[in-house]
C-alpha cells in the first residue's frame, strides 16, 4: 500500500473516531425513503464535455424507479452510457457467460467437497433447488463461482430484490434506444484479479458468505438499498479498510485492493480516455456506488486529472 493511501486511511480513521465520539450512528430506521430515489449522482465538465456519474446497485425492485427528476433528465441528455460490463443485450450476455464458464470448472479429479466441510456442502445444495443447478455440476465448480451463485440464492430467499431489476438493467431499458453503451471494464481481467485467484483465497471468500446468518445478510441488503434510495452513504462502510475481526486480514486486504483500489484506477483511466477520444458531448458513467466513496475512489482519481466534479 502506498504511503499516500496509508496517510489518507489514517486521517479518515481519525475523523471517524472523532465523529463517533460526537454523534450517534445513523441507522436505517432514522432514514425516510423519498418517493423518487435520491441515489448518488455527480456532474462534471471536462474537455468541453458533460460527464454524469451515477452510483448503482446490482440488484433492485421496481419501487426504486424512476429516480429523481434531475437524474432522469440527465439520462435523456446522455449520448454515451459507460457501465461496468454493459450487459445490455442477449448477445453480450452470451459472450460474458462463455467467459465465466471458461473460469468455472475445477481441475479434473477435483471436487468442491474436497475443500469444504459437510455442513458447508449442505448450504451449497440449497442452490440446487432454488436456482435449478444439479448438484454434480455445483460440486465441479470453483469456489468463486459457487460464491456468486450462493449470493444469488441468498438474495432470492431473503428479499424481493433481483438482478433483473438492478439499476444497470433500468438504465439499459431506459436509455439505450437513444444512447450508445460501452463497458468500463474487461470481465476476464476482473475474474482473474478479483475472483479466480488461488484456492486458499477462493475458499476463504466463499466461507465468509456461507457462514453469514440469513438475518445478517438481510440487514446488509436492506441497508444497501436504503442508503441508495435515500442518498445516505453514511449508512454503509465506505472506509475500504479490513475489519478488525477479520479471520484472514491478509486475504481481505488483497480483496479490497483488487475490488476497489485497482478497479477504480482502471475505470478512471477508461473514463478519461473516452472523454478525450470519443466525440459524444454528454456521457454518463454508471458503476457500483462504493466506487465513488472512500480513499482513491474514481472521482478523486479524476479530480487529480483536472476534472471539476460536483455532487448533485
């Protein structure tokens, strides 16, 4: 970790300690959800272009839409939509599924049950009935893929939210008849860096999901949705720090580094390249909202390149 980043994290930690000592922590119960989702939204002017930034959620419900008028109007003005992977049509989804499938299978002769306890394998079996994936196929998958499927299973049993009603899907349906779509990231690179790492890493990350009680998972999802709908980032952890009770701080530090810091660098570079090399005058950047908060986030990195960004 760079000295600059370490200094930022230290300062943020000190500020957080001061705030905790002065004010009570905001909770979901304290927040009133507006009729139209507030969301997280910024605007910038750079290289004679208007750039909008919208923090997204990868799951949602129809009650979340439409968003407030200022965001909806920005959608109407946008000529180019940059989203993480731009899974905006069946052809692209098929291509991405083929890429995921190429990283899914364990080596010949290996099974998932070689790495997990019997109790954890019982949890994996829950995916079979809910998502209609035969157990023999699940048992041949790498832990990162099981983690992804189990997260989908959890979402379906603890909430009414679905990936089909995510903010990204809403943007695709709402915008791409009149706007061009473009990916911010390369899926294969992200699979290699964030998901498909060594088995110790993969098993640890899967176990963190399997071991989480349903009630804790439900609270987490509701908090994330409420934070987005109310525009209250203080409800969620934006520190990008390893938790004090982490079972493996080293693995979690790698995960945070790859999931946030490195991806944000790559996305900021892609945004800057598009702003300077594409002809569209109005661009919307849509990415998971945690990429816009915390140290060295996308917005900070662009401000270092001379972008003037204002939260709206």
